[in-house]
C-alpha cells in the first residue's frame, strides 16, 4: 500500500515536472529508488539520503579520485560483490548501496554511527575497532552524515552536557 502511494506521488510529480529540467527528473528518479529500496531493505530513508548527498551530491555518475562511482560512490570491488554491473545506473547503484547499508546495519547492530563509519572506511577497519577508530576523516564523515540525517528527520541535535549522559543518536 505504501509503495503504491509513493509510486503514485512520484508519477504525479514526474508528470508535472516532465517539461522541466533533466536534472530535476534525474533527482525525482533517484528519490523514488532511495525511498523504494530503503523501505524494502528496512534502512532509514534519511540515512540513505544523507549518504547520497554527502557522497555524490545527487550526481548519478559522480566519480571520485579513488575510483568510487555513482550516487552512493560504490567502489569497484564492492559493486562487484553486490552484483552491480553499471555503477552509474541510478537503479543499480542505489539498489547495491542500500543493500550494503542493510548489511552494515546487521553487522553493527543498527548503530548508525558504525554503519556510516563502515560505509566510509570499510567494514573490516571499523569492525575491528568499533568506535575506537579515531581517524579524523572518518570522524568528520560520521558527523556530517549525522547532521544531515538529523536535519532530514526533523530531530534537533542535543548538545553534550557535563554529566555522564551522552548523545547516542
């Protein structure tokens, strides 16, 4: 039922925007697949959106200097492992990337900090050290994903206080 409603909304938006820019059409297509795959694999939609925004800024065939490609910046070996043949295909890239996030969520017991860190640095590196991994790039990446995730979900981040309580979102 939810998927049918989402599909109807997306098709309606596409028909309204048909004459508009190809960039908007590409974004609508990407949003459709983000929502569809996130719901199917039970990954928070806001997490997928945050990662796509950070990794590629919604550019379907963005390529990094390290060789990652597509909306979710899949590395060649990761894409191969996930059965993604065309990393620039919006459908294939998001399907593989969201499946990878779902797998990371299972590996890291739904700890989204570790999921984001594992997505960025690799599950082996993060799996061995958990939150003890202190690479500044990884810490900055996780913080950016968290900020975007919280903004998209409408959750206001709590500031750290001086007590032993900590923000675990």
